[in-house]
């Protein structure tokens, strides 16, 4: 079993003091910081871009896990690398047949890469790019907003992708994103996810260390 890592989604943080929020969440036990980049086109919301990430970078050495929910992601990956991302994930739905080349381009810039699929995209969509990936990200909500309800129909897909990763023999993290809380975290772990994104569940709690510990240990 791989070690469970908790990746708070910083979309739910207070943007007026983002640097402090970064420091605080790391000191309360976050393993990676999940950074949701939205362009208002691929998804129906706009969040932040490379400058925002660059200015957060000095506040921590923790891993910056940049989730690009943007069209034509290949146009911007060098900027997200320069801003300080340690891993960049791109959507199959945004890349189509350019997915493999985009993953290779991310790798060639010296950071880790991963492919993301939406709740209604089958696991087969990422089968031929698995070997390029350091991480696979499965969405358990439709991307765009924090605070949505977990779509439990993705659970069998987590197990399916877990088996694909096992059979491929490469060390690939399996991340789950959207609607994770105390009630469903055990289910996603049991299905095989080892990187757990949580936004609203963590940021609505006063005691962040406690909720992060609970999500790790439940
Ligand atoms: C959704 C984002 C998620 C989201 C998670 O588009 O990719 O990372 O912010 O937030 P919660 O945990 O509140 O669903
Ligand atoms: Zn995300």
C-alpha cells in the first residue's frame, strides 16, 4: 500500500492572505498543495494563473500540485513550471489526441506530470498515456467549483485505474478530487486512491490539523 497523502485544494483558502494560508496549511500537516487553475472556458469559473502561484512559492517548500482546467494547456505549461509547480496535471478532455505530447512536454521541463479525467470519461481514455504519468487524477465532481457533492459512481473507476497502474508496474500516484469528506474518504482509499484532495471539507473546519489528520487516518 502506498502512503496516503493529503492535498488541500487551495481554491477554498482565503485569497486575500494566500501566502499565510499556504504556510498555515503546511504547518497543519498538508502533504501537497493542490492548486486549481480555471480559465472560464474549459470550466465555467475563473480562479488564478501563474503569477499567483509564483507569489505563493516563497511561503513553502511543499509540493505544488497544479491542476490545469484550461483549454490548450500546452500553451501555458512553461509558465506554470517557472511559477514553481512541482507537478502539473492536464485534462484528457482538454488535450484530446495531444495528451501524450503535452505530458512529455511537461516532463521535458523538469517537473512531474499527470493526466486527469472527468467523472464521465472512461478509464480507457488514459490507458495509452499511463507510462508517461507520475500521477493519475480522477475527478469525483465535474470540475469548476469547490463544495460540490461527491459522485459515488466513480468508485469502480478508481479500482479499475488502480489495477491498470498495478499492471503497468510503474510508481504512479492515484489522486481523487472533488467532494471528499469524512464519510467517503475510506471508500476512495479502499478503491485504491492514495492522494486525497479536499477543499471545503478542510477549510470550513477551525482545527485544520485535526481534519487533515482524520482524512489521513480514517
Ligand atoms: C474542482 C476542483 C477541486 C475542488 C475541490 O474543479 O478541481 O480541486 O476545489 O474542492 P472540494 O473538496 O470542496 O470538492
Ligand atoms: Zn482540482
